[in-house]
C-alpha cells in the first residue's frame, strides 16, 4: 500500500478501533469457561431500587393520562384492579424469579433451563423480540413524554408546539451520544433523580388530594357520571377488568428489577433477599402513587384535557402541578419529570446492551461486533429513531406496543415460575402461579386484540432477531467453539506413550469388539495404518447440539484391546479440530486424524445436519475449521480421508 493509501485508510482504521473498543476477541482456546461474573461495584438494595425505579416510577409521567383515556371516569377503579394484579400477581412472580435467577438473567434463563435444546433457545429468541419491543418503546415513549413536558411548559414559546418529533429525536440522539462517550455512575444519578422525583410527586399528589377534599362536589360529579354510565358496581368492576390491560404500562420495571440483581451487595442469599426487598418496596410505593394520582387526576381534570392536543395529554400530574402550585414549581416538576423520563430511556438502553451479549453471542447467533457497546448503541438508536417516526412521537399511540412488550415479559415469567414449581412438585405454588399465568395471558391477548400494533412491532423484532441469529450461527459455524480442554490421566498417558499421534475417528454405536476390529481393518485398507503404530480411536458424542460452545473433557478408555479417547461436544468437527490443535501445542508433534468418506447424499442436507445436529459431513468440516484457526499449512494438523 502506498503512503497516500495508508494516510487515506488511517481515519477508517481509527474509527473502527474506536467503535470496537472493549471488544474482547478470543484468541485460540479460552483457558476457562465463561462465568457470570459479579460487577465490580455493588450497592445497597435501596440504591439499586432507584436504578430500576427510573423505569418503574417514571411511568407516573404518563400513566394517569393514559388510564383516563382508556377508562374515562372508571380510571380509578381500573387502576385499583391493576394494583391488585401488581401486588398479588407480578410481585410474587418476580420474587420467585429472583430466587431462581440470582445472576440477573431473569425469567428467560429459567425457561431456557426448563426447555433444554433448540426448544429453549428458539423460545428465548422469540421472547427477545418482546424484550426489544418493551425496551425500545421505553426509550421512544419516555423521550416523547419528556418532549410533551417540555413543549407544554408555559415558559416555552407556543411556536414550538409542532416540534414534538424533532425534539424527541434530539433527546434520543443525546441518549445515544452519552452511551457512545461512556456512561458511568448510573446508580448515583438514579438515586438523586428518584429521590427528587418522588418527593415532588408527594407534594403534587398530596396537594391534589387536598383539593379533592376541599371540593367534595367534584367527587359527587364523578360519582354521578359513574352511576349514569354503569348500572351497578358489578358492571363497573367488569368493565374495569376489561380495560385494565390497557393500563399495563404501570407494570413496567419488574424485569429490570431482576436484571439488576447482581448489583445488590452481598453473597447470593443476601442478593436474593435484597432483590425481594427492592421489588416489594418499589411495588408498594408505585401502588400508592397509582391509586392516588389516578383518583385525583380523574376528579380534578376535565376529560377533554386528557385527549390529544389537551394540556393534560401525557402530563396529567404536571398539569395539576402548574394549576395548583404555580408555574415555577410546575416547571421544577417538569424538569424533574423530563430528567427521570430521559434516564428511564438510559436504563432501557443499558438493559438492551446487557441482554444481547448474555444470550445471542452465547448461542453463536450474533455477529462478532455485537460484543462491543458502541456499534450496538448506534443500532438501537437507529431503531428508536424509526419507531419515533412511525408513531409520530405520540405517547398514547405507543402505549399499546409498550404494554404488549411488558405483558409478554411478565407472562413468560409467570409461565417459568409455574413450570418450575410443577417440576419441583410444589403443587400449591404451581396452581397459584398457574392462575396468575391465566390472568396475564388474558391481559396479553386482550391488549393485542385491542391494539395489534404492539404485536406487529414485536413480531418484526422477532423476525429480525431470528433471521440475523440463524445467519450468524451459519457464518460462525466453522469457528473454534471450545472454551476449555482437559484430559484425564488415562488420556494423557495414551498421548505420552504414542510415538506419532494417529487418531482414528469412530462414530460409536454398539462399541463391541467387532466394531473396533472392523474400524482397525478399515484403517489398514484405506490408510495402511497398523494397530502396532499406537493408533488411538477418537469418539465424539453430542448431548446438546443447540449449544454453540462448551468445555471439552477427554477421557481415556481401554476397550477390547484398543485405546480410545472419548469426549462430548456440541459439534463433532469443531471438537476434533480443537483437540488436534491442543495436542499439537502440548506435544510439539503434528497430529493426524483419519476418516472415511461419509455416505453419499445431498450436500445441503449434510450442511443442515451440521448446523442443527452437530454432525454432517465431518471430514471437510474438520479441515475447514483447522484452516481458519491455523493459517500456516506447515503447522496445521493433517486430515486424511479415505
């Protein structure tokens, strides 16, 4: 390359290095299997509660307005039903999840364990689409509601009224920019934001409730509306249960609460206890605010103000703050609401950046660069831009998509806990969580029927994740996929006593004397190898082909007068290649492996068998894995096929 070309390529190289900063590239075999390491800094449970609280508590910015639009005068009753479902459905479900998934992987990891193999992984990929829906729409909806608080503030010029989309995009871009630069001290920021926001809400809601008591005629008017619209209290409850799924935004935050468990200080038992405390405390605080804010806003705010274009649309409590406490206090409340809504988007983006490397790369179902933060920030920010433009940055329009994602996650958690209780023969718990599952299934289906746009978005995410995952798995299929190799004493003795390392690949069947005698005869006929030359049979079995990588343990065995090396792996070809390279590095000798050609068949079918079942046409695949892992032909172990 000329000097001019080098200077031209330098900026591109620097940009690539900046984007991929922090990407840990495996070189050869990893010395240890991957573990779920605890974060370097842990905190008290109430501090961690504030981190999940920026997502959970920030819904007060728009939840009362959305509830009023969905249920009208019945909003307080429907909200009460939601609180009952929160305290007696979602809360016990996630307390159980916290006990069984203390590493922060949540209900998805429970389902993965309960449904091993491809079933569990495909289910996780499907649910990741709903995770992406919930988290991405958290970013876009929170930014849109923050924009509503900005544009409706009386100190903002009226000419900005039509800037909803540009301002929302600017907030999302700023969020992405912060993560590109580097986001630290999230806990400290969250504690301050939550403390200030909850304190201001105590003032606003307390003032609103005081106004309700000071004007009992408004309560009477509200009761008259209910009496004229509904024939009996039973009818009110029935309608409230019907519209309650539309209020599911008030359930957000539980999955995040489990995801942040590793940040809780202490050993596993203390982390579980702390996580249960933070989930319970957050649910109780939110329940009080949901009931009181819904009642006060419904009674005090005219119905037309909740509609699109109204002063209370997406900002019901802010409307009351300006009305009863003045524009200066109202502006302070707006600023606090904008800050916590913006940080709720940061919490959601951090959740996405945490989920992708924990699942997809482990499945081999993500491109290499997804393990770096900055490229993923750009991808998620771009998707958030697209969702914002599709929904025109309207808070109400995004409520259905958000509720779909939230309800799907809670439903999956309820299913996981119910199945776990059933497999452990805890019949009472299984029945209880089974009933909770049915309730959340109803809520999820009702929400999807009422507002199918959320399901459409979730399915688009599912389709994108599955397609990209399968393509990635196929393109990465010839990588070395072994995290650690160990040989037992017998296997090590076989290798040390061998002059040259000649390995005869054998697919184990009956494992009787005839099988090994026939294989030894085949080695002579095809390769002119004598049993006296220290031949070693090599056998690989596949317990779970859906796993992408795993540890390789080689055991030695003498059987019918033959020496055999046995191992289990996710694939045959990759395991053999990894063992050959390991033996080369340990002994300084060039290992040879001998195959016979597989039975004739469609090569496409062989490739699919390799991708799905880990077998396929092993000889050429083994050589291709070796070729990619060792570019130098002189150092590459030798594959013989006869």
